[in-house]
C-alpha cells in the first residue's frame, strides 16, 4: 500500500529544505543582532553609543554658547 509514498517523500524533502532555509535566516538575524549589540554596548567604558551621545551633547552645548551674546 504505497499509493502516497512518492508524494509524502516529496513533501518531506520540501519541508526539510524549508526548515533549513529558516535556520539559515535565524542564524543571519542572530549575527545581525550580535553586531548591533557590539556597536551599542562596546566593551570599552561607556560604549560607542554613550560616547556618540556625549559628543553630540557637547557640540550642542558649544553651539548654544556661541549663540548667546556675551554680557
């Protein structure tokens, strides 16, 4: 009674290929998340994001000082 044998085998092979592609996609996304995490939370003190924020605040403060007229 092998009436559905080839069809079931083909379905299983397609499902296996689909699962493999999903695993590859998840691995890619994991790598992307790790890269983003490294950029935001660098091992150095404060991390890159904190240094960028500090530099932005300092430049804004400097610009505000330049705009104020001297008394």
